[in-house]
C-alpha cells in the first residue's frame, strides 16, 4: 500500500480494513454481511449502539449530549445546523467566524435560513501580529469577534482542511460572556481534526464532523448536540434532518448509512486500543512537529500558515517555483507517496497526516522532501 496523504477520503487503519475484509461475508457468525442487515435487527442494533458508546468513551461525551450518525456530509450540515438551531431564539440570527473556505461555505448556506452575520474574518491580508499574511493563513483573535448577544449560535470551523489552519482555543462560557454573547451557543465544524485530539465539549452546544478523515469512510456524518437544544427545528426542516427525531430513534429514524457506521465503529475500537485520544494526540503532535521542524529549517519550501495556527492534520506547503510541482508529484508517486497535490483553490502541495498515517509515513515524506531539495534547491 501507498503512503496516502489525501485530505479525505483518507487512509484508514490497516487493521480496520483487514477486519472488515474478514467479516465481509459473515459478520460475527450472523451469516450476513453488515451491508445486508436490517437496520432494525439485533445485529445492526448492537453495531450502532456500540459505535455510539465507544465514541462517547473516546470523547468523554456525557448524557447531556445526543450523538447522531447522519447523512449528507458536513456540507449538508451547513443547512441542517441552521434548520435545527437558528430558531433557538427570536430573530433567527446566526454569527460566523470566517477562517477559510469551509467556514465561508457554512455561512453562505446558512443565509438561506435566517439573519447571518460575519463577526470576524481572516479573508483579507490584514495581519494578526504586525506582519502581512496571506488570506486565510490565521484564525481571527477571539477578542475581536463581534458576536451579537441575541444570536442563536456562533459557528466556527476549528480545522480548515484546505488552508491548514487549526484553532483549539474555543471560548468557554466566561469568555463568551466577556464578548457579550453569554447565551449564544458555540457550533463547531470539527470535520478534519475530529478524533485527532481531545476536545472541550463543555464549551459547545453542537459539534459536527464528516467521517471521511479520521473517523471512517464517507457516508456518515457525526453530530454531537446538547439535548436541551433539540426540538427547535424550523417547520421547513425535513423530518429526517430534525435532530430531535434522529436522537429519539438513536440514529435509526430512517435507514442510516449502516456500513459506514460499522467501519467507523471499528475505527473507534482501534482508537480505544491505541490508548484513546490522549495517546493518539501525542502521536499526532510528534508527526506534525517533525514535519514542521523540517520545513522551518529549509529555505526551499514555503509554509503559508501563521505558526500559531498550523494544523496538525493538514500541512500545505509550496515549492519555490510552480514549474517544479509536476516533477515533485511524479517523484513522490514513484516512492509510494500519494495524493500530495494541494487543493485547487490554493495550489502548491498539501500533506494530510491523519490518525492512520504512522510516523514512518511522515519520515518517508521528509526523506523525499530532503532529497528533492538537494536536487532542485
Ligand atoms: N468542512 C470541512 C472542514 C471539510 O474539510 C469538509 C470536506 O473536506 C467539509 C466541511 C465538507 O464535507 P463533505 O464533503 O463531507 O460535505
């Protein structure tokens, strides 16, 4: 197999894929593939409930939150979130911090459902600390967010997959009060660093993530929402997307993406076996530390992101001259290093080093980066 640096769908742990292959025709003596099971039968009920329980254990999710396995990806959540939560308060207001392409898409979609305001943005080249940075190269400082105190929720994207900007200093209740936003619920799109580290869920009203980075295959979207926020969906919200309905039926209001939930469940068990999120976070810290350290020592490669906000998951970088891009990618492929091309809106390269990428794969990349620099620098 290749070292796969795709931003998603991305590499999955090999042992998970092997187990799924072994169980493909006959899950646990049931005589059926998981794909062939009734979603209301005892076998899938066990698979789905166990996946939820394991996810709760991993993230330390208390009973005050519902855990939902939904469909439509994070893009659908851009609509499903406002349909469920913008009606929490009169005025139907939602505030957005724009830190990259994904959060901008979220804000654009939400405009269909209510009064949307951008409360801070890093889209311009305004600098964060006296230097000029590229647009989307940093996360707007919390103290500068101009949150409306009567907004229903405040949305952030905590890891911008395309830009490679990660933000973990989510404001707690005290800081929200200081911003004049004491009753505003924090909503987080954590898609691309979900399960890569522990997360302060006590600060959020709701968090969502497409699975196809760290959590499993595409097809299932994970939603964690505080139960007291349920039951406020707009009348236009399709019943299958009303969190209250999905929570009541433990993700089986209608036929769920059963096979994707099953694989995600195997990934959760794999993570628990690794020692949980604290353990995987240490590995992710080490992987990203080695890669960034290499780049910082090089005069050849350029990193676009403000050091304070460098993502541990998605590492965009540029070669000094775009004519080298094709040569770099061909050489990488020959060495078994795949899917390093940057997002089309940014150009350059991007290495996504999710949970399933071992340190060995990162070291293979660093070795190639070094040799490419020696030849072309
Ligand atoms: N949000 C973030 C941070 C993402 O990285 C992505 C996809 O990569 C999305 C939203 C959209 O996800 P989907 O394609 O599952 O709708």
